């Protein structure tokens, strides 16, 4: 009887194990189906469940297997496969926190079947802001990886990204950033904001139209739409101010069945809306740019733009129209580009775009360039790319240019950029495009972009302008800020009663501040704003301007010559260098350099000696780069004394003769300069 009972017990346990094994297989099998369908969120859930069914000993995971160990077999091999798929699913779903955990374990297996695991582990560390750890892992990967592929080609850029990010930590931020309040960021992805007016914000959102079922992926921008998936992108508008916008409602714009739409731009007159429509089939995105026009207060059915913008079989998206209406910019992977999505532009004729032109290798790389914004006043392009050294993911870069030439793009730094994707800059006010605005970023989300408000932190340089003689503030003087590298006038102001000026500056620039007033010698200071990386303000030295009158001589003290000769002594050249500075800072002045003698000697001798001495001064100024056309040498001999050469008792007056032996200069004329039109600046009073 006992034998029979034992027999049936063994059979029962075997059946249970068989059922359990089938159940385990179903978890992994289901996960694989979702993974192959590119539904990585669902795949991760089932791989997690499948892992819970394995009984793996701790020593099989920690300490890690050593290099060269026998490849795993059986259940442990299956366990490693599930860990690898789970790490991949989290990463492809942009859940870098969980992906980091499982890649860490996968790297620890040291299994040659997963040669790229360390690279993706490093990517996750970088995406989570752990730059030093990521840098170490990228370097280890570079040393050990033997493949010649896109990943090996990208490793040097990733290493440079980490080094750049670590260096950024010591710099003062140029912006403040906070998530937009109200209900703009409720549900789904929310991104690509456009300011319609001071109180209305348009943006793209995949928020559900109806409340989702319990446990639905409220943040996931998924598309299982054949069975009524609520997460479909469309354009919304919200009202508010101060980075808080509510009352979000769909824009009154016809939709197309089976398509998402959004990522838009509005023409300067507000009567044309350019937007992107796209769909995703089998994981492949197809996108094109459309136009809708305002008719009787409503938006018309969007029409696809022609092949100047959209090329069949390729994607065009993210339109932007410049504030002057001259250009339409967009991103596309159309033929003729540098790699993935490039930035392109068209010259506009009304609402009709001309032929598309690639923005060239100065802007585009073999990787992604997206979401262009262009300030027509400052000739400044802002865009996002992951093909240049930055903080990781898509970063904001800026470049100056006029669609003919572009400066080297510059990373816009923290906190505008983050370890994740940062994209879609738009200003709050086109008259001051970089004072405040909005961006989109997934820095605080597992899966989706959100809208953030940004405000520029004012970095200023200031100082005081005074009269050299009275030492009082020089009211009415004009002070001009110039960028000496870009050779651009940034701003010009007129001083108020306190004589103080201040300018908002960019860090790491070379600037010149020029102070001017009528009948005063202009004066300039040059400085670099490196220190503004760590502080918010810079105090420049006080400048004093010297008053002059046309034809009124100014004595230059301490100009000495060899006795009875016109040869300048070395110490005299130091004084003449101050005249060089004055003439360089006042390029429209013409002066007379004059020399005078005392009464000793004949008129003829003194006239010749003084003329030769004046000419020596002029020759020195010419040798320092001053044009001879601006200089006149004149010797007055002993004809213009400023002190008695003898005392009332007719005795010699050495002090008086010393004063008469002098060198002077006076302004003969000042040519009025009319600034060229491209140097026009806004004048303000302070």
C-alpha cells in the first residue's frame, strides 16, 4: 500500500512540475511576442514575471563569473537570456533606471554572447546622470570591444560627452528651468510648445481622450490603435501665464484617421498652420509636413505640402517658420543629407515653399538633427542633436549664421540640456527670444517628453563713467557693447545722472565696452567673460573720459629729448603711447603735435629744433600704426611761452623755462562717422 501511495505521489509531483514549466515557458514566450512586436513596455512586464520563476543561486550572479569561464548551460543560460531581454526592453522603452540595474547584472555574467552589454550599461549610467561611472564603463568597453560597427564608432563621442558633462558641473547655470504647471503635462507625452499670444500656448499631446482603464500605461505614447487605443497625438491649446497653463483643449483642427498630428508652427500673420502628420506601422514611422489655413476663424483640412518638402519614402517633420516669414525650416531624412534626420530650409513665397536646401555639414552630422528654431534678428539658430559633444541624448546647440554660412555650433549647457532628450525650444516673446521660453524634455519622465518653462539668468557686466577732471558721473555719455570676435554691436545705451551702465552678457565671450561723449576722448576696455561661468555679475574698472576743445592744446608732461636735439628719450615714448591709445579709440580725430622751446637761443635755431621735435613725435606715432593723414607736426619755437622765461628782476627763471619747453597736442577736427546699417542697435537710457 505504501509503495502504491509513493508511486502516485511521484506522478503527481511530476505533473505539477510539468505544468509549472509550461507556465514559465508561457511567460517568456509571451514576453518574446511583445518584444518582437516592439511593445517593449509589455515585454518588460512579462520578462520580469519569467525571471521570478527561476531558481538561480546567488553565487552564480555574485561574485561575477571570471573571463574565460565555461559558457552557462541549462537554466542559468536561459536566465541570462531573460536578463538580457529585460535590460533591452527597459532601455528601448527609455526606462534607463531599471535598464541600468539589469545591464549591471548582465555585464557581471561576463558572457561573450553579449559583447555590447557594457556599452549599453554605460549608456544607461550616462542617461541617469552618473557620468564618472559611465566614463569608466565606456573606457573599459573601448579597450575590450573588437567589433567595427556603429557602436564602436560612437564610443569616442560618448566618452567625450561624459568628460564634457563632468566639466560642466563647475559652471554657473545660464537658465532656470521648471516643469510647466497647470494641466499641460497631464497624461501621455506633451511637447513641442508654440506661443500663440501672451496667454495662449499650443502644444502636442498624446493624452487619452477618455480615462484609461486601471493599470493602463498612462505615460506611454503607445500605438495599439486598431482596438481603440486612446493615446493619439494631436494639437492642444491652453491658457495661462507665468509657466502655468490650464484649460487644455484640442485645437479646432480636422484629424485624419489612423494618423497622429502635431509638432507645428504658425506663420507670422497667424493665418497658416504648418504641422506634422505621421503614423507608425511595424515600428516604422512615416511622417510628412502639412499646411492648414485659417478660414472664417476655423482651420481648414490640412493638405500635404509638395515634393519641395516631402519626398515619397522618406520622412519630413518639425516645421518652423521664421518670424519674418522668409524661411521654412524642417527636419528630414530625405536624400542628400548627412545621415539620419538633417535640418533643411526653403525660401518662402507667401505660404509656398521653394526648393529644399540642406543646411550643410556646419550644422548636420551623421546622427540626428531635429527641431530647428531661428531668430531672424540675432541670426541665431537653435536646434537639437545627438551627434555632437554634449550631456547625452538630444542636446540644444546654437549657431550664428544667415543661411549662407554658419558658426561652429555651441552646446547651450546645463540646465537647458540634461542627460536625456532636450528638444523644441520656443520663445515666450519673439522680441526677446532668449530671455524666457519653453522646451520639451523627458528628464523627469520614464518614457515621455514634458513641457518645461525656462528663464535666462542675467549675466551682467557694469561700471561707472566719470569726467577725468571733475571725477563726477558723466551723464549723457553713450556706452556701446561690442562682441570683438563676431565684430557685432550688441547694444548701445545713454547714461543717466548716476553715470552707471550694465549689459547682459554671454559667458566665454570677448567683449569691448566703448564710452563716448561729444568733446570727450572716447575710451574702451576689453574683457573676456570666463568668470561669468561661476558668478552672475562682473564689475569693470571705472572709466574716466577726458574733455577736449577743438584747437585747444593739451600739454603732454614728461616728454624728454636729448639736449639740443630732437631725439626722443625712452621714457618719452611711454607718454606718447597714451596718445596712440587715444587715437586708436578715437579713429576720426585729426591732431596737431606741437613742440615749444624756451627763450635760450636764436629764433631760427628754436624754430628748427621745435619742428624736428614735433616731427619726431609724429614719426613715433606713425611707427605705432597711426595714419600719417591724421597727424600734423608743428614747431613753434619760443613764440608761445606759457610762463615767464625770466623773473621781474630780469634774472633767469629756470622753472618758467622748463614749463615753456613742452610738447602738446590739440584736436584739429573730428570727422563724424555714420554707422553702417548692420551696426544699428537699440539705444536706451540708464
